[in-house]
DNA sequence: CATGAATGAGAGTTCATTCAT
DNA sequence: AATGAATGAACTCTCATTCAT
C-alpha cells in the first residue's frame, strides 16, 4: 500500500495548483492565451484536463490567479507611493521599484503586453487598468501641463516595452535595463521640473 | 439576370474585396484576430463564408492584404529616410511623418499593438518586425551610447502607445497628439545631441 | 464530375434538415432529450456533428423546429375552436380532432409527456404551456363549478396519457383509442351539463 | 476532539444519509434527475461529493432509496386492497387513500411524473411499473368492458396529473384536491356500475 | 465519517477550410 | 462572383465515479 506510487507522482502531491499556474503562465507567455489550450497545459503536467478543473473553475480563473499572485508587489508599491510626499525623490524611487517588479515577473508582463486584445475582454483587463491608473496617480500631477503628463506616461511605457523589445541592441541585459530605467527617470524628472521648453 | 439585383447589391459589385478588408480590420481591431471569426465577417457583409474564400485564400491572407495596403506609407517613409542625410532635421521630419502615418491608419496600428502575441506567429509578424528595424536604422546611430539608442526607441514606443492610451488625460485628441509628438521629438533630439547627463 | 458521389449520398442532398428532425425526434422519444447526444444523431445519419450545426443553431433548436412542425395542427384547431359557438357539439368535435392530432404525431407527444422536467426548462416549455391554455379556454367555461372544470382537464389528461399507457389492456389499438376518446367525451359532456351530483 | 465541532456540525452527525435523501429529492423534483449533479447536492449540504459515496453506491441508488421510503405507503395500500372484497366501497376507499398518499409525498410523485423518460431507464422504472399494475389489479375488473377499464385508469391519471397541473384554476388547493378526488371517484363508480351508455 | 485529488468519458459548440455547383 | 452543404479538428467544460488517507 502506497508502494504503487512512484517518486515523481509523490513529489507532485499537494503542489499541483502551483504547477498549473507555472506551466500556464509559461505557455500563455509563449504562445498567447487563446492559442494555449487546456489540453496542452494538462499534457505538459501529465494530468488530465479534468484535474485542472478541480483546481480552477475556468481557464480564465487560472490566469486571474496568476495575475493576483504576480501583481501583488505592484499593489503594495502603489499603496506605499500614496503615503509618500509627491516629491521628485519619491517618484524616482517608485520608478526604480516598479522597474524591479517588472523584471521580477517579466514573463507575466510580457504576456500582458502581447495579449492586450485578449486581456481587454477578460476580468483581469479591468483589474489591470485600475492598477495602472493607480500608478498614474502617484506619478502625475494632474495640474501639470499636458506635455509633462505625457512624459510620465511615456516613462511607464518605456519601461514596459523596454523589457521585451531591446534584443537586438548591443550590450548585456543588465546594461540595457539600466539604460531603460535611466531614460524613464529622466522623463519623469523633466516632467517634475516642468522643463519642457524646446 | 441583373433585373433581380437591387441597389444595395449593385453597389457591392466589384468592390467586395475592399469591403471584406474594411470589415475585417474593423472587427480585428475591435475584438482581436482570434476572437473574430470568418462567420462574423461574412455575416456583417451579408455574404457567405465561402465568398471570403473566393477573394482570399485564408483568414491570414485577409490580414496580410490589409497590412500591405496600410503600411505602404511607412515603407515609403523608410525609403525616403534612407536617402536623406542623417541630420537632426531629417530625424524630426521622420517622426512627424511617422506620426501622421499612425494617425492615418490608427485602427490598424491599434490592432498591431493589441495583438502582438497573435501577430508574432503570423507571416506579418516578421514583415512588421523588419519594417520596425528599418525605422530604427534611420533614427538610431549605431555608434551612439546605449542610452541614446534607448531614447530613440522610447520615442517610437511613445508614439505607438500614445495613440491609444491617453483617453483619460485632459485635452482634445489634437492637443494630446501634439504633445506625444513633442515628447518623442525631444527624446530623439536629446539622443542626437548625446545630452544624457542630467 | 459528380461521378464521385454514390446514390445514397445523392439521395441525401437537400433533405438533410428533414432527416435530422426525423432522427432527432425518434431518438428523443426513445431515450429522452438529455440522454440523446448530438453525436448519436449524427452517427445515425452518417454525417458529422458539425453538419447538424450547419442546419440548426443549437440542440434545443432542433427540438423547437420539430415542435413547430408537429403542433401546427393544434394551433389551427385552437383557432378554429375560438371561432365556433361554445356548444356541446363544438366541444365534442374539438376532442375528436385533438385526439386525431395526438395520434398523428404520437411519438412527439409521447416525448412531451415523458420529458416534462426537461421541457420545462426549454423554450418549448412555455410555448407548449400557452398552447395548452388555449385548449383550456375553448373547452372550459370559467364560470362553471370547479368540479366541471376539473372534469374537462381530466378529459385532456386522459387522452394524453391514454395514448401511451394502455399497452397491457386487452383489445386492439384502434379499440383502445376509441374507448379513450369516449371516456374523454363523456367527461366533457357531463361537465357541460353540470351533472355532478353524486 | 469534538470540541472543534460547532452546533451545526453536531446536529448533522448521524443523519447525513437522511439529509442527502431530502436534498436530492428536492433538487430532483425541482430540476430533474439528469440536470441535478452530485456536485450540486453536495454543495447544498456543505459536504464533498465523496461523502455522498460513503452513504450511497451510485447516484441512482440515492433515488432508489428515496423511492423505497416514499412509496412504502402505496405498497401497504395495495396489500390491504388485495385482502378486501372487490366492492365499490373498497375501490372508493382505495382512491381516497391513494389520494392521501400522493398528497403526502407530492414532490416525489411530481418527480416521477416529470421524469418518466429518465425513470424508464433506471431500476425504479420497473419497480414503479409493477406497483402501478398492482393498483390496476385492485381497481379494475379484468372482465369488465374495455371502456370501464379505461375509466379506472383515467381516474388514476386524473389524480396524478391533478396534483401538479391545476395551478391556474380558481379555488384553494384544498378545494381543488377535493374536486380531483371526486372526479376520480365518479369515474370508478361509473366503471363499477357499467353505466357507460350516455 | 469523510475529504482531497484525480480520472475517463463525453457533452455541446465553434472554427477555418473545402468543393461541387 | 458566389453559394450550400459539409468536414475534421479542436475547444472549454461537466459528470459520475474512485481511492488513498
């Protein structure tokens, strides 16, 4: 009794949920949400499709659960940001931390960027949108000139897109990430000083 | 034959191909490529699915044909850019023209942005990628410091994303577009001057 | 050209829709709606499940279409009944005609009787219910004593159930149907005369 | 241990089997047998599906057990009927008692009526059929004319269907039930007297 | 007395695509 | 220039059931 279960199976027990999330994110990021079927996820985990449904109510819920786990740091960052004075130093610190969060969960954010059309229709579309508005609020002064507001948004874009689109630039990943952060920081700094004269 | 055709039908004669492209782009942009079925396109045009196959060999080909029509101006822009001296004025003019091209075919570029995961796997993925590298070549000096190269790329991102994500900023569309172009231009200008010290 | 299609296939062309309805009703009546799968229907017709969906939007729609075809005579009977005087003769004629309609589409009405739980939740549940209320209106005098109203309803029940539950009674089907009609007629006649003293 | 069990839990102890039967019947009657899943039953009881399998071997067995509990009075009624003389008084008394039994377990009989297609295929199909034949034997004189036999069967139908289909008739439930019983009694009485000439 | 985890089978449905007419 | 009819493959999801603990 018990001897019928080999080591691999035993290892799996109790962490299937986590493994589903991992594999799902991996495939979602690689091929997109729609093109990833539950059959594929299940096969890669060597379980049946029905097993996925034991752990998650729908395909969408798998994604939501991944989302919630991986964006937690950003929620906390925004909360932290709200409690700080709206100084330049704060904003720079926010960018730095945001950048770290993006790097930490890079595959997930790559997924969000490449699957906007899909995400829009899902529950996480709204969730993410709200989170982004939160970021905006702590970076942007709503009374600043339009151009400075655009600068701040551009800073966030730059970090998001810079995460995944600089492959054919020279330099190590480390260097490129540093450069991206610097450009973003400059944009926010200029916005903060209102230095938008040509 | 002929007498049974009402005005609407007659109007359609000969331009069905164009109408398919229009409706397809509209739906692709609105719902995404994967979530738009040929049935839907056909229904909206009041023809059968088989009719689509008379005009296009596959679903993908519809998209390719739209792509080719709408990115023609950018091909020309890149060719023009290559023939110019790599001066600051040239770069600024390129941005201006690129910006116009984006505005002109906004739904298409919104589609490209929101469906990256899908597009990656399709033929237009590579086509678009190459086109983007062309843009890079005429904007970026490959000998410039990394940070200046990033600035240029950030300028392009800013225009792309700025097209679709500034809804809740104050001001008219016109004003916002102007601000976006200005931020992009500043980035490229700073990159050109190598002015990256704070 | 054309030579690749054998006779059986050719025969099928153009009447697949009808054949789907026939087979569906047959199976629905035999096994119940829920226990009959589209796979089963398709297999018996030697087409694919997808072919069913070319002709009908959903499983439920197959049933609805059968319903509409087969209950048409009853719709007409009710309309006819409404235009007649509410005499005893009219009522007796209605019962006779209703009885004929039941016999004519016996498998369908057997289905309706045996699948009430299912039908309740489907669109035809309401449709059928309204049709039955129509019957009631032309048979029952709303001012009559309750017991006479019940007699009329009992008459209708008797015909419905008598259609399918008299197998182990002696006599031919013909004789049994005649007896059923007679019992129903007696009930309505008694109700009409108000002869309900014990 | 035991200290961790709150009152609701304690109350449940030992009567889970009964509670399963209750909830199952409730749902079966409401939605039908097929549309009621074990998941649903388990959720409503706040136990797991596996718990159901501790008490019953299959879904069908839950239904069988309910069936056996609730039709016991009818078994006894039939046995009683068999021992009585086949007088009119006996038959009338049988109808009265049968009527009471139906009212007593109304949801169950409603279930049997609305799920005939399902029940036919299950073990209780045959059980119920035999029980009904038992009723027939004590109500019907096999030597009587066909029409009188039909009358008796009609009487039983009337009671069954009258239980659930008189909602939109005027009067209280009590009054309607009384009327139904009276109509049934009249039918059996007429059958007994062979009074089938108009 | 019951749960947690999983399975195998199958459901209804949708899709891009084909082809004879 | 287009239709009507159909297919094959895939999809998400649900179900009754099992079994070690």
